[in-house]
C-alpha cells in the first residue's frame, strides 16, 4: 500500500486546513489509520487515529478539540481537519496505519505563521 498526503501549506495562527491521505489499494480500508507529524529537530509523533470503520477516533492531547480525523473508505482516503492552528503545529504531516507498519509517504508540510 502506498500513501500520498496532500493539503499542507502556509497558514496563519488560528487558521484551518484539511489534509488528505489517499491509499493506493483497498487493503488500507481494513486498517486502523493515523496521522503523525514531525517537526524540525524532533522525532515523529502520533497525532490522531481512526478505526477501520471510522466509528472510533483518538487524539494526542495537544490537538484534542482542534483536530478531527475522518475517513472515506469508498475513496481510500483519510482526512485530518485542523482548526485553530498554532505555531507548534508546524511540521511535516504523514499518514500511516495506526501501528505504522506501512511504508511512509512523502508527507505534507504545514507551516503556521504568527
């Protein structure tokens, strides 16, 4: 399964973005999926996860109430709606299976400017 992330760009503090992650194969629909991010000089960290059917979601504490993960299995796509963005959200965002066993994509850059 290959993953392609998109939707990142430069945005001001308090702004919103929606990231997309498209999988190359239907097999991804069987997996719990997640978004991760890596800021400059830091390790990649978990951001948000979603069960295979979209019924359960879970979030890293700093994004709770601001970010929403969702998926459309008909489109092999996972989304991350990000609201009230902060400078600390600046990072390259990646999607993967929740246990991160798939090959990493190129990611998409999110830059939050103050």
